[in-house]
């Protein structure tokens, strides 16, 4: 997955028109990312919210682990055939 800031720069460099223009780019994206880092850091530092952060990180690790297992051992998504409704 490419970060949106880099991806947008690459698309603009090729001259491709973007379907949705976001105001405040790229500063609003950076401020939002900084806010998220601040919240997660605060959750790690405050004893009342630390268990929620740890449970969330464990849940994320389990989901990512299961996703990796599915990628390696599951069916190829390109082999799926979804019939069209008429």
C-alpha cells in the first residue's frame, strides 16, 4: 500500500486528473497523521487506557496474521467467479 501523499504526487506528476480534490493537501493529511500518533502515544502513557491499546494491538496482530495465512494458503482471488445478476 502506498501512502496517499506519495501516491497523489505521483499521479499529479503523470498529468492524471484526480476525481476528488481534498482541501488542505498535504498539510491536512500530515496534521491528521500527527493527531493519530499523539492519541496512540497518550493511550500508551495513560494507565487507564493502556489495556485498551494493548488489546487493540493484539487484535490487529491476530487479524494481520490470519490475513497472511489466508494469502499463503487460501484460494487465489483471481480464480473467483461471481455471476452477474440479471
